[in-house]
């Protein structure tokens, strides 16, 4: 079920929650990303070096942001350079995508939606009920999100097109 969750509500809930980022909150997103990228894009990924970042700016050219509330609260951002977005959109659509037109943007949003939906099911099965917003797509390197001054764990997944990053800023509430 998709609830009406706003980015501001999820960010506020995450900032007010105690610091309890745990592996069982992170692993579902990593596992779901690998599964969805394999199925939807025929991409076998490897994990790059994890790191943390605290900035209100996005880290890449294309970012799909999804807010989460419930037993966990926060934000998940899937970010990538234009060439990665075009490559993944081409695989999803089944034909070359030369520019990030509305169809390609929709494909990237749907990719984020599929990953987060599968991660949400895994979280629910682990005892963390959750509601998620529809994806919000941000185009342009360094887009600023006023409510995003949260520490995010960045999980780079290496695809044949380049890095597909998952920025995870969720906490148990």
C-alpha cells in the first residue's frame, strides 16, 4: 500500500529518531537492488566501497528519492550519472534511449519503485512496518533538498554502465 508520505515528514521522523541504523534496515535495499537490476535490466552488480555523507545535495546527475515512514522512517535515494540512467532505462524499455526523456524518466522512477517495494516487503517481514511515497525524480548534479541534512549511508553498486548509488537514511522509530 502506498501512503501519502512526504519527504519532509520522513526526514523529520528520521532526524527525531534515535541513532539506530542497523544492518537489518540496510540489507533489504542492497538485496532488492541486486535482484531488480538483474531481472529488469539484466545487470549483475558488485558492491563498491560503503561510505557516509551528510549533505543537502544529491550526489549525481539523476536521483530518485523515496520517503519511508512507519516502524522505520527516513529517505532512500537512488542516484546515478546520466550515462547510467540512460543505460538502465534502455535495458528496461528494450531499445536505446538517447536522452532522458519522459519515458526514460518514468523507467528510472519505476526502477526505484520496484527496488523500494521489494525492500519494504522484506522490512515488513522482519517486523518493521512501513509506508512509502511514490518516487520523486531529481535531474541535475547537486540538486539541493532542504530536508536532506541527514547522514546517509552510500552503497555504490557497480553496473556495466557505471555506479548506481543507494543513499540510505532510515532509522527504526
